[in-house]
């Protein structure tokens, strides 16, 4: 069950980009990085366009905790690997961002294994 409010999910669904960051061992946040995201079935998802080699992804996957930022909002989050809705996510990425090479890069075999469900804490 999602820990986001309906209003937060609606706002997240409307905007094109969010910023994500993982948490370091000392508890501080890594640098916020812009990523594309989608909302599917009441959950927020992100992927790394560079796959497992993406620096933000490496930072997030290390402790599975961090934050996201959008508009004037920042929320503490947990990042959970979740490939259960990959086909739906691919369709959602195409619907939100359109057909083209940029979207192809986020739904390809390099990016798909980095699917993370983002839960607010």
C-alpha cells in the first residue's frame, strides 16, 4: 500500500521530473539528481537510464533510503526494487514522455532491471 497522499500522487503524476538522492552511511543525503518517473496503480516508480551503472542509482541502492524533491516539496523515502509491473511501467513511460529515443532508453533492457518503487516515509 502506498504511503503517498492522493494529492501528492496527482502532483507527481503531472510533473515531468523529480530529483532523487540516496542516503550516505553518515545519514547525509547524496546530491539530488533529476530523473523521470511514473505513477502506476497508486505507486511511484523510477528507473536509471544508465542502468545499474548510474551514479544516483548506485547511491540509492546502497542503503535503500533517501529523499525525493519536486516543486517545493521534499519527502524522505525508501527505494524498493520492484519488477512486478515492468510492462505497465513501460506503457506509462511512453504515455507520459511520448515515443522517441529518450523514452526508449528508460524502457530498454539496461534500465528495466533498475526499477524502484519509491515509498514515502
